């Protein structure tokens, strides 16, 4: 056989082998479901219960509100208004402030969903979209302050430690990401910088409404329908990964992953049961965080492990994010890299907050430990709107000061 013939025969082998991986995994998974029907059914019920009782009621209002704000041109309004703040800090368009406010108050994967919509509407470049979704998919305040600190640790004061490490680490990464892709070849239309800032923002909102002349009833109906469809997809991922985790635990894969993690975590003082819980958190963060809080490890190591898991977010959230951006040209590489960095940085910050900075946090935590009702969806929406309002007032103030400075202050 000639060399040319060998090349032609061998070349299809790589895609062929790659194409066999997913069918083989599906067959193994199906066989496991047949071998462990009771365990699979119970795991499916746990996933369904988590989605229906926690995820669906917590995220539906945010999804509907975000759909309405985009359809009514409010995002375009904020894009012009907050451009003077977002560009210097994050090298992102002003519309990214809306994604940040919703993403930091409602939880993943809504940040990626909104980023995908910005990309589809041509409001951000591909690199900007990838950077934006990389640091706007967080655990929600409801989850951190209530589910983790109160529900898992029975200590409301830990909410400030866990949330502080989680959000501060992601914001730091967001600032660092501004230097990624500085030579972006894709260019969007420049936002005019002359004239009154508020007037330009209102004109941008009016133009957006003219491009989308649907009546209010149609807009609301479409927002609810799209939100329910998206949440149904998320529910499917949650149920599926609940089953996958159960199957992997039964066949010993979780323990094998834990053995690999032990090489890195054991020198840091992590006991074996906490390492196993962390391995579970690589797949699904809620289960990993819960298992970590139930181990016999010290509170110091438990909080570090939970912060690491929450920063990584779990493959369940990663697949949800991938599904949100599937119809765009956004890529997952930077997102996954940032999640690794987020897990490591959040763990370091949590170690500092539980170590040298612990007296400070013990002093301020009781003042900021919220009641459960505070972070209902009404409270979360209020926080998001408050963040947007503060962000909107800052450029308006700077714009007014700049105008007065050029004309001279009144005497």
C-alpha cells in the first residue's frame, strides 16, 4: 500500500473514534440504568424536586423580567448610559452592566442566556460575549446566604464569607479579563459620545422599540413562553446530572476521581471524606457543597472546599451554559478556564477570610446575615434594579460634572 493510500485510509480514523465515544457512553449509561433502576428513579426524583421547588420559582421571574427589559429597549438604554463605566473597568459595552446585575443576583445560567441574546442582536463582539459570560455566571445570593450558610452549615454568619469570596473572586477575574482579546478584529458601531447622555440613552431605547413593534400583550406572552422553555431545558439537565452522579457513585467513578484529587488536596490538609465530596462537586455544585458541609472536616476546610466547588460551578452548570449559547458563535474555552481560576481564587479568599481576616468577618457578619425572606425573588429583583440604578447615576453624575467643568461652574 502506497504512502498516499495509507494517508487516505488513516485520516478518517480520528473522527471515527471521536464519534464512537458518545454512543459508547450512552450505551454504558443505559446499561447502568437497567442495572440500578431503583437508584436511578430516586435520583431522578431528587433532581425533579430540586428543579421544581427551588430552581423554577427562583429563576422564572428573573427570566421573564430580563426578556421584557430586552424587548422594551431598556437594555439599549442602559447600554448607552453605562458605557462610560463598563468600558474603563471591563472593556465591555454598556449593555454588559445589565447582564452583570441580573447574573450576580439570580444565578447561573441566566448570565450566559442574556449574553447569547446580546450576541444575537449584534450588541457585543464574540470576544466580548465570551469574556462577559465568563464572569457573570454566579451562584445566587439566595443560594449562598440561605441554602449554603443556613441550610447546610446552620450558621448565617458564614454567608458573608462564602458570598464575599465568591463574588469578589469573579469580579477580580472580570477586571483581569479586560486585557484578553485587546486586538479584537470585530468592530461594532461606535456609540455617539456627543450630546446629553440621558437623551442619547432615551433615543437608543426608542430606536430599539421601533425595531420590535410588538404589542405589550404579545411581548409578555413571548417572555413567559421563552422563559418556561428555557427553564424546562435547565430542569432536564438537573435531573440528568442527578442520575449521572448517582450512577457514577455506584460504579466507583467518583472514588476514582477523588483518588486523583487527593494528590492535590491532601497536602492542603483535606481529609478523605472531604476530597470525595469535592469530587462530587465537580459534577454538580449543590450536591458537592452539601456533602462537603456534612463531612467530619474542620469548618475551615469545609468552607474552602465549598468555595472551590461554587467557583467551578460543576459540569451540570457548564452544560447548561453550553446549551444557552448553542445558537451563537460563542465558545466555551474561556468560560471553563475562568471557572478553574474562579474556584482557585475563591478558595484562597475564603482561606484568608476564615484565617487572618476572620475577626473582621465575625464582627460584620451578623449585621449582613439576611433573613430568608429578604432574598425572595422580589428582594433579588430589587437588588438587581438597585445595582442598575447606582450604575446609571454614576455616569450621569460624571457627565454633568464634565459639562459644568467645560462651561464653568455657576456663581
